[in-house]
């Protein structure tokens, strides 16, 4: 992707194309985790801990953290 932008999902850099959504970035990071977000079983927050809907468009440098209600205190699957 020549016009790729770099975002961070659970502290890992992920390159996405312009106009990509939060859900797309999570799916590129971890397909199974992305499916959990799509089903509403996991929540995405920004770098400040504010919830971010999966359909929000990303900008360069966005920081995303994915947490799942069933992760008993783990916070996320890849931290």
C-alpha cells in the first residue's frame, strides 16, 4: 500500500489504507479478534480509553485497544 497509514492496535503497528475503519484495522491485526468486535463481544477504545465504534474512519497514528468482556481481567488477547 503506497498510501498506507500506520495505526496501533494493542500496541502493535498495523498498516491500513486510507479510509479504513477501526474494524478493518482490528481484523488485519487479528481476524478472530476482529470478528469478536463485529459481533459486539469485544470493545475498542482509543488511546484515552474512550469507546470507539467499529465503523469510525482511522487517521495516521491512531491508537486502539481492544478488550473483551469474557477476558477475565486480561484486558486483551495480545498485550
